[in-house]
């Protein structure tokens, strides 16, 4: 069980992996105009998204144009982009680089909207298996994941915040890291649903990424995350 808390270094310089718990349901989906299939949006940012099919491989070709609609909690975003990579059931799509497209994506992924859809998974009582040392877990489908872990004595041991393409991690004794999300895929495990994330770690702490995460935390209510925990996170991010 301890393996999922550890850093798994890849063969690529400055790329690191984390294996983190995965919530089995996603309400953020994409429906392409030319197919009846519905994709799960595994990851999304202002510039693109990663899509996945559950039971079949995608037949999109690299550099092909994709048009369709993203659906999320009653909201719809019509979008088009280019397939940049594909691997089995997963494809990576880059949104069209047009001002009007960027504006619509930013409005769809506003902090207010993301926080509105945050779910405190650590409070769910529906059979979801959560690792023993995971104290708080907030999730807003593809755009936001927040994990806060604890030592055996209950003190905070580390946290990870994934906010659109931004990755920020603090660990007791190791300090702070910032980076960018590169990919995400399911991990087969008989015990718990997990995802393997790949990050490009920054050579130096990027202040702008810390600022964006701090702004996100300011919008999270104390009902979702206690004030004393938010204060600790802010202190480490500062």
C-alpha cells in the first residue's frame, strides 16, 4: 500500500510519476460530432484535454480535427481541436488557438465554476475505499484534485494540488515542488481505483503556479476544507 505514496521517477529527466487514488465516476464528458461514443475527460486545461474510452480503443488519427461538445453538470461547451497523440483508449487534444475559443474555455473553467463542483470525497459513505492516511480529498472531476495526507500521529505529512495543468506538491522534510501535468492513465489494482500521473517538474519553484493555487484555495469554503488546514497549506505555499 505504501508504494502509492512514493515518487516513481521515470527515465526522462525532470519527469516524475505519482500513483494517486481515483474516483470511479466522472461527470465531465465529451461527445464528438461525428460519433455516438461518449468520452470521459480525464484531464483538461485552458489549452487542451485528455480523453478516454472505457471499453474500446479510439480510432482518431494524429493531427486529425475533432469537433464536439464538453458536458459538465448542466453546462455545455462546443469545442474543436487537433489530436496531438493517441495511445489505446486515450487521446490528447489541443484546442484551436483562437482568442474566442480561449475565452469560452476560460469561462467554462472559471474558479467559481470549479469550486462549485468540488466534492469532498473523504466524507462520502458509499463504499469508496480511501487510503488510510489520506485525510482530505477534494475533486472537481477533471480540472481539480486536492489530496492532503497525514502522519500516523495525525499531523499533515504532505499535499498535492492539481489545478488544470498546474501541479503543486509539498512534503514534510522534502519541501515544495511545482510542475505541469503531462498525462494521466488508469492503473489496474485489485484493491483500489488508482491513476498514474506524469508530471514535468520545474527546475525552480514557479511563483505564478503557487499564486494560481493560492487563489483556488481562497475560494474553497471551510465546509469543504477546515480553516486550519487551509492556513497550513497557505503557509507552505508562501
